C-alpha cells in the first residue's frame, strides 16, 4: 500500500517533539539513532495513546508502525480500531488491527495477556525493534494511591518501569511518556477526535474516584508520586534479585518436594515461599495467603496451601503434595 504523506495539522509542537525524542533517546539509545530500527506503538484510540502515536511519528518519521488490539469486549471496539487506522493513514504510519479472543475467567488479566501476546507476534512478524506504550505520570500516581489504600506490599505498590520487556519475550517495552502528565498529552491531541471510554467517568471504579480526588488536591505533586512508584519498582526488582539469591542458597530438592532453610528477612522469604508453591505445580498464590503461611511456619505449625502441605522441621520448612485420599467404597 502507498502511504500518504504526513498531515501537517497532526504534527505536535516542536518543543513537545523535542522533549519526547530526548526521553526516548534515554530509554532506547540503541534504537533512536539507528535508521533501520522501527518503533512499534500500541494505539487504542484514546487521547494518551494517540498523543504517543503523533509524538513518535514526529520524532522518528517513517520509522513507526502502529497496532490496535481489538478484544471484542465492547460493540464500539471495531469502529474505534477503524478510526485509528484512518488516522494512521493520514500520518503515513502503517497500521494493523489485531483481533483477539479471551478465555473465561479474570477478564482484565486475560485481556492483558492476550494483548501483549498479539502485539509480540505482530512485532516479530513485522521485524520491529521495540514496543512503546502510553503509560504516564497520572497512571502511576493513581495506581500507587489505589494500592496504598488496599495495604499492598512492595510488589503491589511498584509502578511501571520506563523500560522493561514484553511479557515472555526479549522485545524491549518502552514507556517514553511515563514522566508526562495526562494534561500535557491532551494538549498534543487538542482538536483531534479520540476515544472517550465512558468507564473513565464512572465513580464505581476506584481509579476514577482517585483521579477526581487528585484533581481537587492541588497540594499533591502527581509527578513526585509517580517517581515514587518508579522507585518502588526498583526496590521490587532488588527484592526479586535477593529472592533469587536466597533460592540458590537455601532451597534444595527432597524426595517428596522442596526444603527451604530461610535466612533472609520476611519480604524476601515471602517471595521464596511463593516460588516454592509454583515450582511444585501450584497456582500463583495471593500475597495474603503466603503471609498467613509464613506466620504459621514461624510459629512452628504445619500448614497447607492449595494441594501442598508445608511442615517446619530442623531449622527449615518442607514442601510436599498432600497425599491423595482413596475414594471410600460403598457397600452394595
């Protein structure tokens, strides 16, 4: 397909483009100045991802491709994807709509997994170098405050990191507007039609209530809260590193399962316990369940979680599957 030349009316202000390119260079030094490296942009059609698309195309003209994931969860999603495709045509950006279907269960988690899987397949097929998403400072602050309100631990409080990997791949995942406010992104798309999700105005959702509270609390520094969330993400990564070291040093195989001789502080031990459970085929446990397990073990009491039995013994804890009980025979 022959792509049209970019529409000058869709070019952001030079200072916004300069700010974006500088931030992207810091995140992706191996790609920004490499002419052959093309950037993938995930675009839902909302104002944030649309602003990301405009900024990326202005900063890297001719080196951007976009995709819209259609989960089919709302009747309007197909039209919204078509609208993004039309905008990309005006910009001269190749675009694909990626349709996914969801398995029953936790819709939010399933949608996220399906979205990243579809984007990864598209990126590999197109030979793109990295994926960028439009997470921003307000997202970080809202998430941190919501989880503080739920008494989450470090893993729950950790915000998105500016650079990571697409789940289950080695594809770089970039968040180049993580330090931008929502209002600054809205200025980039001023006058351009974007998708407005009605759930963003529904007070039934915690995030919406937090967002409104933040808007009315001008004494709070949203950018600083967002930076705290990223600092917590770094702390979370450090705890993961320590947990991996504890695992190598203190966990051993036993005939019936695993043995863990804890040496690390509680925050690290919780992560090792969770890994013991998943290594033996259990489902990823909730943090509260792992915390209860740890308290039982520290008090010297055996405990069970899922189909695993954990027993304290000789300075350690042994994990094994619970014995399968034979079905009771009934008399004829």
